[in-house]
C-alpha cells in the first residue's frame, strides 16, 4: 500500500489567484461559444442586406430608365450610352455602388437587345430583363441578354430588374432558362 500523501494547503492568496484564473478561462470559453453561434447570423444578415441594397439599386435604375423613356418618345436609351443618358434621373453614383462587389465601380449592365426600343414593343415587360448585375465594372456596360449567364456570381444568383420595374435575384438555373433562347425570352415571366 502506498502511503497517503496530504495535498499541499494553499494559502488564501493562492486560492484567490487560482479562482481568478479558472473564472477567466470559463469566461473565455463562454465568449468563444457565443461567438461561434452569433457570427454566422451576422454574416447571413450582411448578405441579406447586400441583396436588398442591390434590388433597391436596380429599382432606381429602372425608374430612371422609364423616366428617360417618357421624355424621349417612349424609347429606351442606346445601350452604348445608357448610363449617361439616365444619369440625370439618378442619385449620385456612389449610392449605386454594387454591394456584392464592395467597390464604387458600377456593376450593372443594360440588356442591349432593348437598345432604343419602346416599352410598348416589349411583349412581356414583367418577364423581360432590362438591367442586370454584372461582375464587370464601368459605366455603359451592355450585352445581349443571352450573355447574362456568364456573369452569374459565386453565390449562384444575379440581380435583375424587369421592364415593369420588378427587381429580383435569380438563381443561375432560372436565369439560364430565361436567356438561352432569345425567342422564348420574352415569354419568360415571374
């Protein structure tokens, strides 16, 4: 049998110091667990806010396009200079910065198929994309609508606004179905 060894007795200062260390470790563990729970919530809220800001930007651009067309014989501006054409109907460009791109460069493009067309000539304004979010930056970006799937973001969606002013984030699948065939494109509706 081994003899019983009496544990050393801690004086009151040592006990207080040990208790302080244990309590700090407990607080650090609690903070780490709380952070692991809360941070993903903040990240998803930030993404949701960016999508909402993007939709608001798209709506502002659509309203500016419609206001432009009302003053110019109901025609949309030429795709090659659409941003300059509608800029007088927009807030400052800084307010339209694309939240997905984290910069003040412009991240939206016009559907070049609608260049100088009238709103009345569009068969389905609620299903025809007018402006869309793009990875490219700069002003007066445009391309035929069949090019949009090349611009889909890593989150799997692209912000679009239709000719009737409705803005949405479309998944790459929904976007691809809408844009593969320009003839069926005008019958695409949401």
